[in-house]
């Protein structure tokens, strides 16, 4: 047994022990016959670094995985990182820009190779930081969503969703291509998910314009126009309707009539739709279905198909001619005209303008034409002042990574039929196969799932899983080839796991059309192929068909949705046809990294040949721990894909924790300057202290308020544990040799055994319900209060062999119980306090089976209550710390007398009692303490100035009552509670509670003096 250093230094032990655990493979001990227990880690972005939310999420997971490992289970914590399409491409492009390079200076394959190089050099930052936190993940199976085996799963899922059939064998695809509005990021020139959109308040305007009625139509009041209002004037260039409420009497007579868009001259239909609010503005709304999500739905209800909707922006959010007018403009141009000569087309003066420049130009033109309705207000002098617009605070969507305003953009994308996939997970939650904790989140889950929209899964990036779709020219049965431009309506998609399979599908398709065998070629550079060269018909050779591959990649959430089973090696044997060699011609030249194994990967199933054994053993997972903010973006999608492809739930229990907020309750953000770096806290207080803080503060349904003082407090807790170990060591206490509790006769030893058992039971019960705060508080109070403060005090100076054996056993149980929360200090003490057969990380969890001696528990609890009351009275009455007092016991029962007989020595030492007698209370000032039926009197004459003490207490009591009542008055005032800031109300309630408790304490002290 090594002598413990005097001070506890976290930094000295954390790196050493983590390396030891990992090198010895202790994060996944060989337990093939044990019950499996599985958690998959929400994969952090490969570009990321540890933030305080990661610290909370991973601490909770590690507590559960260490706990179940100690309970003897085959505990697998799957770890890995997400390729994070946009974020990673942005990082690499930023580095290239710093060198004066652009992505487009390279081919796609060359750029992707550079991303892999970056990943090899810099992509492991967060995994090292997770190690610093103490996360006991199975690093031998570390995953990456772009690993070949995982990419294989992604491709398989895409292909199978597209080729789904119903029970009768008819096509019933769950994945399809469609033209819809998306969140478009002009910086990345890509669609992005809702999660990647950050809404901010910006200073904008509300413009009002006159739209003249066509064909001499007038409103009931005689007006020849309708006033519409908008926050985005530039989009009027793509207006397709004006909506009014069908019951609005002002406009009922003109529903179905036409109105003129002043700049383009386009004739728009007036439609009746409930979206128009008669109480808002003029009650009339201009409808631009190609550039507003609400307008898109109005347009569909009005019978405008998505393919007919006007799109006035290109990928850079610059004004272009909508394709519906482009051909007419070209034909007019051939005759010497311009778009100005085409009715309904966007005038050429706007073409090429940035959207915000277009806004200014549109407003100015409408003003010149006399169609701008000025916003009139009065100045301080009461004079009317006209302005072009009404200033408004606008909720504006920004790309969270690009920082540019997001544009609702009409484009062709790939979509998953989320509504169909959502049915099975909803039923699983209803019937209990998936338990959501806290249960209060179920309502939110159902509300979102029941109203789920199609899931856009394509992204216009180079880094990511390339969409496994190849396109061939859509030819008619007669063999004629359309000559219109490239677009989804003139291209036939072939969805397959690789280019070879796509070629097979294309050969079968075109052979049926042409009635003969065809030749199929996959081209790498689609842009270099002429419009008429996609299909070659000739008498001297079979028809030749060229295919080009979809240039988009899949949404990162699509691949991470497969995490619970893709990380276990699924699918084994999905590709029956060998993949072509990378680097050759044809297919090999254009298939991307995920098809061909660009990067090396570990064997996905080290447990045996193939991966089915790993999947069958560890799927479904037991638990998923996740922030509530990704419930729909990741959790729900895992449930959809898991149930669709595995036929079972992905995990049996879903725990949703809150956010970590600043100490004042505000959300952390860099702009506010209130972000807390968990690594800085680890440097300052140690990983154990931060972990325990996270667990103790994690209360179901509530956010965690960051409090560095609390973290410091748990660092002090670790120090107290360390000092307790040093005390035990100095008193000859050694490591226990038995998992079972030793025999004990002394009440104090029987008591600590019972308290140990009760703590094990409390932790087991709390973690079964995922009450991390309850589990942490149970072990905290047992260690600090029962063991360190009372057991050590009660046995100090009386440490016989029995007490040494019990103390060693109880301390061992403490180390095991505390290990999931504070792994480093507990492992260190486990080895410093004795020779061990195994590391603590793979020790045996305490069994709550020891006989509980309720009589001993009651006796020591009584002693603790009595000593605590004596100490409180001495403190409150300013009794000198060194003064020993006589004690008189009145009205004590026989049981009290027997307890005093057994515990008299301990009472005298801990309560500084000089003598103990039984009888009536003596005359004169005395403190009276009631414990159960007995009264314990401490004579104070000559020890303190009783009159002065009464006066002091009375004065302090009056002050506390006054502050209490003042705070109570504020809190009973509805105006204060409703109008004050929430943090001010919370502070007032906290202060009121403190003053109430202080008044009660002072009153009790006065009462004791009689």
C-alpha cells in the first residue's frame, strides 16, 4: 500500500489513468457471455471542439456506461464523428482561400482528397478532448460517417428507399425527387436544414404598393387598385397572385379577377385564401410561391404547380429571368428585342442584380411609377412626415455557418417521405417500446411527427456521401430525343448502389425502348457533353447512351440517422457485385470515396467474421442520451430509419436533457461573451469536479445553470474524499478483501453498513429512472455527511479491528459507487489504498443485500441529531468553542438512557459535554434541546452573558423578520411578479426563503434561552 500524497492533484492522475484504461482495453472488457448494454454517442462534427453541451451530454452517457460495466454487463459505448458536410467543406475552403486558392481550382476528386488530408491532420481534436473528460468509449471501434463500411450502409438505404414496393409489388418509393422550396444558402450555394438556420432580429421595413386592377374592374368602394404590403419588395418580380380572405367583403367581388404587376406587366389572379388576414394591413397579400414558404402553400392551393412557379434568383441570389420566360426572351432577342418586350418577363435592367440591390431598384421604380404608398407619421411638432416604408423589426433567417441571409428558393431536390416513415416510431412510443424521458417531451414529439414535412436530403456540396443516382436522356418510345435543356423532366434517373448497377438498369430500360441491346457509358464531365450527344443513334452501331452522375451529396443527418446500426457494421454483404477498381477508366474514374474505400477503416466487427453478430447483439441499443434540441433532426430520424430497415426500435429509452445556460439563465453565445470552456474548467478544477457538477445539476425537464462556484465545491468534495483516505490509511485501514460486508457488533459499524446499503439502493433506483441529480446527491451526502463527517468522527480514537475492517469495506464501496461520476480520483485511490486484482473500472458493483440493522441505524441517527442540535445551540448562543458544558437530561425514556450509556463517550467528545446527569432542569439561564421525548439542558450561567445574548438575538430576529416581510410584500404584488424580469423575481423568492429560515433559526435560539 502506497502512502497517499498530502494533496490531491487532478492533473497528475487524469492523463495517466486514461491512457492506462485505453491501452489495456478496459473500455470494452471481453464479456461475451454477459448481458449486452449499448449506447451510441451522438457523433460530434469532425470539425468540432468540446463545448459545455458536449460535456453534459457525454458525462451523462459515461455515468451510465461505467455504471453498467461495473454491474458486469458487456457495455459498448459506440464512438465516432460526423463528416459534417457544410462545416467541414467550409473549414477546408477557408484554409484554401488563405493560400489564395479556391475549391473550383481543383477537380471534385482532388478537393475531396484534400478534405481527407485535413481530416487526417486536424479532424481528431474533439476525440482527444472527450478523453480529457474521461469518456470510456470503445475507441478500438471508432467510427466516421464517411468510413467505407458506413458509406455502404448510406448508399443501401438511399437505394432501397427509392425502390420500395408495396405489398402487391407496385412501386411505392419512400424517396423521390421533387421541386419544392428549400432554405438556400447563397454563400455555400446549397440547401441547408432547418437546424442550420439561425433566426435573428434585424431592422427592416414594411413597404406598401398599389397593384392596379385589370380590365377596368373596381372594388366596391370604387378603387381601381389593391394595396399590398411586403417586407421583401424585390420578390414582386416573381409575383404570381394576390390573395385576399374569401370572407372579406372588400374583395369578394374581385376574387377570380386579374390584377397587374406594375413593373413586369404580368397579369395575376386574385385568389381567396384563409392565409390573408383581413385585420392585417390592407388584408391583401402578394403571393410569390417561388420565394416564400407560406406563399408556396397558397400557390399550391390556388392550383399553381411547383413546376410553374417562377424562380427569379440564381444560386448566388442574383436576379435571373424565370425559365418560363427565358425561351421567349431568347426568341425576341433573335429578332433584336429584349426582355422588356416580353409581357410578364423581368425587365433587363434588373437582371444580374444582387437581391438587396434589386430591392432598392424595385422600390425606386415603384416610387417613380407612382405605385409606392408612403408611410406617414407625425413628428414632434405634429407635422405629417412621409417615408418610403414603415420601420419594422424583422425575424430574418441566417445561415448559422455562412452568416448570410437565407433565401427560400424553388429548386429540384431529393426528398424522403418522412410522413410514412414517422408512423412506426409514433406507434413505438405509444405502446412503450420507446420510452421518452422526461415523458413531458412526448407531446412535442407527437405534435411534430404528426405534422412532419417531406425531408430534403440533398445538398449542393462536394464533401459528403455522393447521391447514388445516374441520369440518362429521357427518350420517347419512338426513340426521339427531347432537345430542351437539362432538368429533371428530361432526364431518367437510375438509382443504384454503384455505377455498374446503374449501367445495368440503364441497359434494361433503353433496350426495352429501342427494342435492341444498347451500349451504356458513364461520363465524368457532364458539362463537356453536347446536348445531342447523350444519345447516339446510328445504323453501324447499337444505340449509345451516356449517363452522368448526380452532383449533389446527402444531408449529413441522412447518414447520421443510421448511427445505431450502421456503426455496428450493417449491412453485411449488401453489395453482391464487386466494386470497380478506383483510378481506372469508366465507373472507377467517377465513383466517389464512399463507394470505393477512399480512406482505410478498422474492421467494423472485431468480434468475428462479418458484422451480423455485433448487430444482433447490440441492436436495439439500450439508451440514447441527447439534447432536446436535436429531437427531430437526429433522434426522430434514427427512429424512422431504424424501424424501417431493422424492423425494431433503435433504442429502448430516449433521455432528453436540457441546455447548459449561463449562471443568470441566459443562453450561452459567443456574441454575449458568456460561453464557458469546459476544458478551462477541467484545467482549473479537474475533470471529476466538472463531471460531478453536470450530474448533480441535471434535473429532468430543466436546464443546467452554469455555476463555477459549484464546480469548485465539487473539487473540494474530491479533496475531502482524498483526506478521508489519508485518515483511514494513517489509522491502519486497508483495502477490503471481501465484496460482502464484514461482521460487525458495534452500533456505529452496523449503522455505516446500513447506510452504505441504503446508498447503493438509492443510486440503483435513481439511475434506473435516469435521475442523475438524485444519484449524485445520494452518493455526495453519504460520503460527505455519513462517512466523512460522522463515521470518521464517531470512530476517531476508537478504531479497533472491527472498525478497520468495516471502514475499509465501506470506503471500497464508496469508490465503486462514486466511480461513474468521478472516475479518476476513485481509480487512483483504489490502487493507492491497497493491492487490487483488477482496476476499479472493471470492479464489481455493490450488492444491496447486506442485512440492515434498523436498531443500530436508529441509535446512531439519534446520536447525530443530538450532537447536531448541541452544536447548533452552542454556535447560535455564542458559546466559546473550547468550553465544556454540563448536561442535564429530563424526561428521558429507558431507551434514551440505554443509548446514553452506550454513546456517552462519543457524545462527550463530539458535543464537548463535561458531565451528564438526569433530573430536573437547573434554575438560571440554560439552552434547552428537545430530541424525541427527552429534553437536554445546557446550563449557561457564567458561560455567556444571557441578557446580552437575548438582546442580540431579539435584534437580529427583528431585522430578519422585517426583511422577510418586505420581500413577502413584493412577491404578493401581482404587478411586480408579472412585470419584473424573471431573474429579479427568482432572486426575490430566494432572498425571501433565506430570511424566513433565518428568522425561524433566531426564534428557536431565543426560545432555547427561555
